[in-house]
């Protein structure tokens, strides 16, 4: 056995029986079958929830006991009154006995039509293709979309702004379907082989989180979309050896670091069909990324974010879809690298927009004029804005998640959009851990999820800004009781001073830990910029690590410098040109 990785596995497996001898038999031992097969410790689920247009209620999915399928119900935020918006019986197609399975759903802008995603299939890692149906709530008509295209090939369907049409991608082309007439128009015709319209190749999906590759114009007259040409990129062959006697190679355009990327451009085409016009964005299309694009509200203009291949300069363009002229309104740069953020909102009659940047050393939200000339700081303080929960121009506040004091926690704050005053913490002080919020558009209500390392997600409806709980939606009381009966060793959080910085860490000790004895140690490592392992959240109870601790191991995890922890620019960018160097040294 020459493979050192296999040798290490063999050593660990050999040690486990001896570690078991150290365990007391007087405890409730975890069993892998209960964790993964029997799912004894599964927690309650909730949703998905969609706030309704009036912000006075929300919709959710609930099982209909008669049909065994989902109803879509509405709850009034103020009173808790429940009504069935759509019974699963309304979702039984003609000639079928079973209701449609709702994998996801979207309301039209006026909430009179429902778009249902069903019969889904995986693309790369997510289920982004399948079939779509539309239910008209006014007349009860249920219609299947895309009858002219192959089943389960439809992707990213979405209503036009007025709800009269739906656009979608199938087999690398974009289609528009009129809901009244059923007429389907293919508005791109060159998709196939190396040309991809309306979605992306692997690089954009993996590195830039791009999947849905087209946008409706505000008036519904045009569609702007990305087109990808993979010709010239290297081919990586995956092997399919599971569904036939002989294996079959699957060619996959897959540019590796430093090799030729796909060529990507952005065009605009009439939604009724016609000729595509292309923006002449400066720079080599194979060495720049068109990372984001969307229409500016109430206009014939798109905002395009162009990221260079080194990913240290983000050039923001405004493009006129009539003249196809481009104007550079903002350029953001960093000596190391930049991240793309999805929290742009237009303010003050579309004269300003919000922008996220680390230019002052912390990740903050700014207010920028439409021409890019004026920029003012909205969120102030020595902390990172982790994510934006809601921007409410009417009240003049932005609500966001931050944790100025403990990077392992998450709390709700708000700041004035005019930049005045200090950040205001909304989450109560007596709830240590991590909090997330799904906030109504008027920022008066929120679905609040609270958890920490010993508390499974507790979901409630609260009113804002007072954070007053109106109703408990999910307690997860049974999951908590099952967990407590296990009498597991606590996950202990602490910090390690390495001189250059203090690192957050946690540890789970073996049962009946004796500090005078030596124990084998397992260190759970990630240590790169996409995530952090030291988090004060539930994480399913971290039962795998608890199981290994019961086998006699001491389990340890450390967040080295460079992990996605809200500790400022210098912390995150320390790994620039040092991937795989800083993390091992810190450990």
C-alpha cells in the first residue's frame, strides 16, 4: 500500500476499536444508522415562504391530508388567519389522477398567476431544469408550458412584468410563450453544441454563481441575455460507468487555470422575436467575465458588471438597449481580489443605487449616484455587512446581518439610507447565536430563524423594528429533546493566539475526558475563502463529529486567516497569492 492517504485511513480504522474500549457503556451512544438511515434526529422544516405583494401576509406549502400533495396557503401576518389560496386538487392536470409536485413556485407581479416548477432534473449540482405549469387564479385554468419543447429541458422560467407571458430556456435557446394564445416563439436560434444562450458554462456557474442567463426589460418588450461560446476551451472527459455495460466518456468544456476561457457576450432581442443586437463591451471576452447584468428599473438601460480575469477590477457599465451605447459609471478595484455582490437596489426615483465595497477596510453598503460621481457610506463601523436582509426606501432604512463583536454569531442591524447616525442592533441581546430573517417588502414583518450550537432552528413571525414575536411557527422541540437525551459533550468555542492574529476555534472532547491522558485528534479543516467552519449554529447537531468523539477522539476545528469570516478586508485578503500556504501555517 503506497498511497499515503489510504494508509492514514487504515490507521484511523484500526484505532477506532481500541478507542471504543475507553467508552463507558452507561450513556446513550450515537449510531450511524440513526443519524443517516433512520434519520432519528431530523428537524422540522418550514416553507418555502413567499411574502405576498401587499406585505400583509405570506404564502407557504402545506400537505393536504386528503391528496397527500401540497396546498399553497396564505397566513395573515397581523391575525394569523389561514386561508387556502390553491388546493392541490386545482393542480391535477387533465387526464391525470395526481396533483403536480411543487418543487418551487413563483407568483406573478400582481399575484393572480402562479408558476410551478416540477419534474426537476439536476444540472451540475442543482435542480435547475424540469417542467413548468401556470395556474390562473382568476379562472382556475392550469396550463402546461413548453409543449413544443422536450420534457424536463426547461430552465429559469419567469413571468413578463405584466404576467401575460413566460420566457424560459430549453436546449440552449430562449423561448417566449404567450399565456393567452399559447403561442411559443423561439427568440434565439443559434444555441447548440458550443453556443449557449440564456444560461452558462461551468466556470460561470462554479466561480461566479451564474445560472439564470436572461432578463426581462421593465416594459416586457425586450429580453437581454448572455451568450457563451465554449469553442477553444479544453475538454475534460468524465466517465459514465453506471448505466451500461461499457463506460461512456462525456466531453465537458472545462477551462483549467490559465487556459482559454469561453467567450461571453450580452445581447438584446425583442420578446416577440427578431434580430439580436450585441453590446460592444471593451476587453477580450475570454479574459474578462460579464459577472452580472440586469435592467435598471423604469428604463431602457442595463447595468453590466465586468470583472477582469484577475478578479481585482470590477468595471460597471450602463448600456442603452436602443443605441447600444455604453457608459462606464463606476470602477471598483482591489490590490488583491474582489467579490461580486447581489444587493443593488435603485433609490430616489432611480437616481441612486446601493453598492457593496471594502474600500474602507470593511465590507459596507454605499449609496452611489446614477452617474457614479457621488458615493456616500450607508453602514458605518468597524464591522463587515455579512448580507443584506431588506432595503426599505419608504422607512429610509436598510436591514442587514452583522456581528461586530463575535465573528461566529449573526445578528440583525439597521442603518439609515442617508448615512446618518450609527448602526442599530435589532436582534435582542439575550439571544446569542445566529439569526436570519426573511423580511416583508415594507420591513414591518419578518420570518425569523434563531439557532445556536445547542438550539435547533426556532422559526417565528416577528414585527419590526421592535423584534416582537407574534407567533411561533416551528419550535423543533422534539429535535431538541432527542438531542438532549444523548447527553453529548459540549462543543466548546475558544480562541487561539498565534501572534499575528487570534483564530476562532471549537473543540469536542471525548466522553469522560481525562486531561492527564493522551487522545487521538481529528482536525476538521476547510480554511479557504468560500466558507468558515467555526460557527455558532445548529448544523444538524454536528452528529458526525459527536459520533467520532464518542469513539474516543478529540475533534477540533480552526478558522485560519482568509476564511469567510466577518473580520475585515485584511483578514480575508491575507491569502492573496497564498492559497494553501497561510491555512496550513496557521494550523
